[in-house]
C-alpha cells in the first residue's frame, strides 16, 4: 500500500468524468447521424465539432492542473496519457462525422450502425467507470467488457471491408466508405486504449 502524507489534488477525477461524459455526447451524435439526411448530417457534424472543442478544453484544463499540482492522485505520466487518450476518442468520432458530411455519402452500409452501437456502449461504460477512479474499485469488469467490445468492433470492421470490396460499390464510394469505417474503428481502438490505461493505473495503485 502506498503511503501518502500530503493532500492530493482531486479535481482530476471530476475532469476525467467530464471528459468521459462528453464521449457519451459524441457517440449519441453518431447515432443521430445514421438516421439523418444529407442536410441533417451537416448540422450534426457541426454539433460534433462543438463537442470536440469541449473535449479539447477539458484536456487542456487537465494539463494545466497537472502542471500546477505538486501532489497528484496517481502518476503524472498516467494522468497525461489518460487525458490524451480520451481526447483521441473524441477526435476520431468527430473525424468520422465530418467525413460522412463532407463526402455527401448517399447511404451508409448497415455495418456502420453496428460500429456505432459498439461505440455507444463503450462510451456508456467509460462514463460509468470513470468516477470509480477515486477508489480504484470495481473497475475490472469495465476493462474486460471494453476489450470484448473492441474485439466485436474488429469483427464488424472486417465484415464491412469485405462488403466494400465485394464489387457492389464503385471505386470512389469504396474509398469514401473505407475512410469512414476505418475512422470509426480508430474510435473503438481508442476506447480500448483508455481501458488499458485505467487498468495500468489500478494495478499501480493497488
């Protein structure tokens, strides 16, 4: 057990929870995007960009807090890594929404909805788990389930690629859709990176 003799800066917990809650917002916007027409997609992409700006602001606040805190609740490099990885997930979701809007894609394959469903579940789990960083308790089921979801996302991604290269789409559409599904896969990978970092933190603090 690590002995601490001085107070810890605890505002990081609230900031991490805020960042995770914002990922729930981003995943929800992706869900809206699936059912929107081309005009609606542009408006949703704008809202996603706003959410991405919020994520950037939270990340910068964490960095500033880190630079001004003498005592931190866990290792500085882990705080920096976790903040950066949470922001990376939002960046990927923002990029995916922007691509769908910019490319004016007529219809997204059904598998994209499966990708988004995984992201929604991962965002909810991350948001639920983040407050438990204060105690480092009851987190194991979280990172196990996130890893399972990432494996599911990989399977969906591979099926989508096979479908895209089946000959049903023209070459330009394949290129556009491939970039979208790859970016959504990056978001799923990002959630796993967050979970792996939290697992590392929990092991160090146990």
